[in-house]
């Protein structure tokens, strides 16, 4: 790992912060800060050198990762700005990119580099390792994000792809927006049969279980903070309403038909 990535400041030590710590290389020193005094400990222990530090210490690293809710990005950037060193690469790992990237541009010093990252996986889907999982990179200011993406691909087997924040959010409005809406609706149903589940039902439940335990802030970011998601939501609920009306009409037509006598068997 190059020297400018051997010490990483991690701001936010929730589920994704702990995932980063579990997979960080042994030679990396990870300085983690979380505003919550009871932020979770590692399980299993990290292979890297992990220290819980102050916000100022985390911000002084050459690579700073914002792993906090996207609603906090602007405030965090204003807080860390005085401690950032020229040339530092600051990245966020939120589920949307337009808003946090704009917040970083507006609130970070002009001499630091900026990129938006979106790992298209979480703690559950990364339980067996990172190889083959996908990472979207939105380079915004500077060139270090390209080097970081290359290192993550070479070192962990991540499939990296580049996009603008707008292109990212436009695609994620459908990819994540619909998935999380369906998961929330299905999870709210009263019964979840298991004895006679079909393969398609089992796959649906697997998809639901992959996102239903996410921090509520993740759903809020996907459902409310993506500038393109409102249109997808409108299409989704219009299609659901049309299907409901169609089924009601067909059900009513069934009850209006007089039952026909059965033909004689012989």
C-alpha cells in the first residue's frame, strides 16, 4: 500500500466503518472517530492497526473516509476543514452521490482532493470477501481517486467503475430505489411462509433480508436524497395502483358470471 494510503482516517464507525476495518490490509493504520461514544467494537477483530481517535486526528490522515449519514456530510466537512492537509483525498461512501459530493465541494478547502465512492455491497453481501463485488467511483477533484480505485481492484478484486455523481444517482434511483421500496413493503406483511416456499419466493426473501436490517439512514438517503428517485417512486406507485384496479375489475367480472353446469361425465 502506498505511503499516502497507509494511514486512513475513518469518520463514522457504524456497520460500514467496521466493514472497512475488517478488510483493511495489515500494514494500514486506521484512525477511527465516531461522535457516538458507544459506537460498536469490531467483530471479528480488524487485521489492521486500529485506533479510536479524536476528529482532528482522523482528519489529519492523507486519506479521509466519510462513513457517516449523507445528511451529516456538510457539517462534518466544515468541522474537519481546519485539520485537513493539502493534497489529502477525502471520499464519502454514501448510497447517493450528488448531494454529498456537492457538500464536499462547498465545504472543503480547495487544496484537498475529493471523490464520491459507492460500494455496491454491504456487510451481509461482503461476508465472504470482497472479490467480485462492485465499487462505483465518482472522481471530482484531483487524480488520487484513480490510484485508489486501481489499488482496491488489485488488492481486493473489487470491480471498479467510474461515473459522474449525476449518472450514478440516475441509475441508482431505479436500482436501489425500487429494491428498497419492495423490501420495505414485503417486510411489512403479516406472514412469511417458509414450509412451501417456491424458489422465486425464496429469492425475493433473500433480497429483502439483504436490505431490511440496514440503518434507517440508508433507506432515507436512497428514498429521499437521490434527486432522481421521486420520478421512479411515482412510476412505481402508479403501476401498483393500475395493477390493483385491474385485479379489482377482473375479480368483479368473475362474480358477475353465472356458474355453468358441469358436463356429464358419461
